[in-house]
């Protein structure tokens, strides 16, 4: 099919944000009696779900220390719940199972979840937490746990299935998805700062509005737009950190234990909530009994019929390569550099065995296929959802974003002229204003 020469709303990236923005825009145009066909296109250099959205674990949770993140996640959970079957979403809930150093933060999260009406249960104290977990799993044996936050909403979805369902949904609304077309830069007219066309390997496409939803490739688009590579960041105490790299990469380590997913059903034979455990209890190797770490560690996992096993991950690590030199392509499991390591496999399976007796001795069942991927993070590791120049919107989710299926709808409202309160805490100017999000005591850069 020929490439269009002009599209009113041009979206770059057929990941979760590009497609959900297209979804939101198409629905809104339709509701105003406007034509979608020919007016909204999504471009992708590779294909649908070729980026982070195609490798995401798929976890949907609300457990965030930052109030603005919790409100935004509650909005996204509503969208997931609007069509669970169609979006391949499993509303099994989510559990944050933590040791003492995280308890105060989790109490606060629980209290604020109550105040926004997000249903959850909080169990406090070592004995009560242990008893609660034993009600779900008779072989529960994790050490050092003193609280459990059980979110009754949330769960997980099956990334590629969801992505193809979203693509179908937007195409049915009249959106065109064009794959195999790479954006190389932007052009402006001399008279204004607005982007007049998107320059691709197949020629220029003029447009009225551009949405950049390029996931881990956002660094390159930031450069195309000549936005600053280094910025000053004012912290909550008013101290200004000068010349901070605008972007940094983290490697997400995830994998699959190739056992029947049913192995992790609850005592009642039900699918359990997604489980996330953080503890300071020493982690012993399930292979040779050596101590893997005596510092804080954490894992998350779920039985997953899409991955065909127990799927999950652990805390990511910072990519040490200078940000300009990080090779994002080939992405995910195809990367020769950024895939889950053998150390991860050893740690994660040992941690599963630390939590459940049923996983003792299961290291041989760990899959040996490449997995994981990198994420592009902002200076405070929280998203930037903002508008630049006169007609460019950037969705840079700082790798929080599979669960944020609602962001595209909010962005669509903003593009059509209605500022969204839920997006206000995620503007780029927050670094200059000293309005960064509060930092939790979780070992993850995204909690
Ligand atoms: C291993 C892993 C596990 C994760 N697990 C979870 C999870 O459980 N829950 C959660 O909420 N989040 C999770 N995330 C984060 C989540 O996957 C991402 O935040 C989200 O998918 C990003 O979506 P996106 O639409 O911004 O980008 P992407 O899905 O990366 O899509 C960007 C698209 O842009 C295209 N593109 C790039 N450059 C160009 C160009 N020049 N021209 C045209 N097209 C271009 C790419 O081909 C790609 O398809 C995980 C991430 C990783 C890596």
C-alpha cells in the first residue's frame, strides 16, 4: 500500500502507547462526527509490538509510592477492565509482599489507595503475613516478610495478544498502521517551530500533529527534535543537580521457568494474584547453597499460559555504556548485548525456591532462550508526557508503561484541546521547577 503524503495525526511507534493514542483519537473523532480514515496513521519501522510492548511481562498494578502514578494507574486499570477478554487481560490482582524496611511506604500506599477507592487489603506483622500467604500457598516459606499489600484489582495481560487485539480495534475504527517505514527526522517551515513533515526512509509525510511513542528509542527522537541531552534537575530540597543526562538505560531481566503454569495455582485451585516479593532475608543458591546476596533483593512472578510456565523477573540493572552509545537495535531477545544473564537465572530461580518449597531443585527447568530487554529512563525514572514546539507530543513512559493503557486516551484528549489533570505531574518542566516525584525505599527504579 502506498505511503500517504499527508496525515493529520501522525503517530510514531506501534507499541502500547502509539496504538492506545490512536484508539483514543479515533474514538474521539468519531464521537464528534469527524472522519478517521486518512486522518490518523501509526508508523513503525519494524512492526506491531516490535519494541518493549512485545516483550513486556504484562503486569498491571497500582502499587506505587507516588500519588500521581497511583491515580494514573487507577485510570488505566479502568480501561483494562472495560474489555478484559478483548484486551487479553486477566484481572487476578497483585500482591506486594515486603520486608520491614518497606513497611512505612506500603502503609502509605495502602491508605492512599483507600482514599481513591482502589480496592486493596493490607496485612501487617510477620506472623499475620505468613498466615495470609499460607492461605494461598501451603508451601509458602519466604523469610523476613512483615507486610502484604493485596491489590484486588490489576493482574496481567498477554502482551503480543493484547497488541494485536489493539491493532485490530484501531484498524476497525479507520486508523492506518504502516509498518516497515522508519522515521529519520523532522522538518519545519521557516515561519514557525511547528513540525511540518516527518522525514522517513520512504520520503516525507506532512502532518498537522506528531505523536512520538517510540519506547526505548525516545532518546533518538529527542535528538531529532534538538531537545537538551543534559538538563538541570532541582530536587525536593531545592538543590540543583547540574548537567544530568536526560536519558539512561536499564536492563530488565526476566525469564520463564518451564513447568506447567498450573504448578502455581493456589490451594483452592485458582489463578493467584501476580506476586512481588522484596526482602532482606539472605538469598541462598538453590543449586549449591552459597549465599547469592545478603542485601535487599526482589522478584515478581506469575503462572502464565501465554509464556507457558512461571514467568517473571527481578530488579533491573543500569546499563553502564554512555547513553549516546547504547545500541537499542536489535531490540529485546534479538540483542547480542542486552538479554537476561545466567546470574539472573540463578538468582531468580533460587528466589522462587526461597518463596515456595515446590520450586526447590527446579533450576534445570529454567528456559535457556534469550529474554528481557532495555528501557529508557528519565532523570527521576518517571514518565514525561508532554507537548513540545507547537505540534509534537512525546510519550516517554520511563519503562512503566505496559500497564498504562489509559495514557493514550488522555493524550488524545489533550491533542484535541482538553488538558488532563492526571498528566500534569508528568510534564518536562518539573525538573526545572523542583517538582520531581517522591522516592520510595523499594529496590526498583519504578516503584
Ligand atoms: C522485559 C520488559 C518487561 C516489562 N514488563 C512490564 C510489565 O510487566 N508491566 C509494565 O507496565 N511495563 C513493563 N515493561 C515496560 C513496558 O513494556 C514499556 O514501558 C512499554 O511497552 C513502552 O511502550 P511504547 O509504546 O512506549 O514503546 P514500544 O513498545 O517500545 O514501541 C515503540 C515502537 O517504536 C518503533 N520505532 C522506534 N524507532 C522508530 C523509528 N525511527 N521509526 C518508526 N518506528 C520506530 C519501534 O519499532 C517500536 O515498535 C517491561 C519492559 C521490558 C523491556
